[in-house]
């Protein structure tokens, strides 16, 4: 006669075998996909009170700050490059912020051609998922103005292909917030300044995401 403990073990094993497929199904990746494309861009513009004196003042201002703008644009490309944009976005719940169904998040290689990244209405990946959206970062723009101070501005595009669309519904927008530490004045301030830059970038995305409406 089979002992009770042996019967219990067999029953437990059977329960595991029966429930395992359901567990696997629950753990399956979501059917919806969010593809994120960071940008390679970095722009910088410092202006003084000269810009308030018409075209001549603006031209003189641009000439006076030309080297500075080039230098700060290059630094911005480094301090907020694609990898660091992704790092900043990973600190957020993108699916919740964009009001999406549960979705896989796939980070893509940046697209160098601005005409493609800002104007294309087709899919920019090879995915054929029917529940599919794209988020593109299309601008990193640092400004310093005589009256308003320093800020980071970002432009984003949300492309919605859900429902099997072949041509996306586009939502374009921006986010912009002030900076107090970036760019750093000394090497000792670098870490704090670059951390602030990424935090403001994330804040700018959240600002943009508020313009996205949940799918009906």
C-alpha cells in the first residue's frame, strides 16, 4: 500500500506540472511594443542683451558667442548622448507616463538623418507587432539667455501605430526646464552638473508625456 507521504509528493508534482503552463503564460512578454530612439543631436545658444537690439544686435551677439556655442554644443552631445538619454529614461516608468498598455520597451540605435526622424510616418524598426508605438527624441538644446538664465529644451515625437496602422498618428511636442549647475564651471562640479542635466531631461520628457492621451 502506498504511503500517504508518497501520495502527497505525487499530487504536489502533478499540481506543478498542471500550473506551470499558466505560470509561463503570465510571465510572457507583453504583446505591445514601445520603441525608443534617442538622438545624436546637441545644440547650444548663449545670447546677451545685444539680441534685443534688432537684427544687427542679434548678428553681433551670435558672432561674439560663436566659439562658446560650438564648444557647449559638443559638450552637450557628450554629457547627454544616446546612452545617457536612455539611462535617464530608464529612471521613469515610460509605459505609465505615455498611458500605454503593458508594453515591451526596446531601445533603438539613433537615426542620424533628421528628415527621417522628424518627418517619416512609417515604422522605423522591422517589428510587425500590431500594437506598436515609437518615441523619438529629436532635439537636445541648451540655452543661456540674459534675462531667463540657463535651460535645457527637448523635442519629442510620439508615433502611434496601434490597431495595425501602416501610417502613424504623430504627436509632436517639447519640454523645457531651467538649469542651475550645467555647464560646470570647474571639474569638481562636473558630476553634479551632468546629473542635473539628465534629471532635467527626464523632467522634460514627463512634461511632454502629459500631452499624450490614452488610447480609447
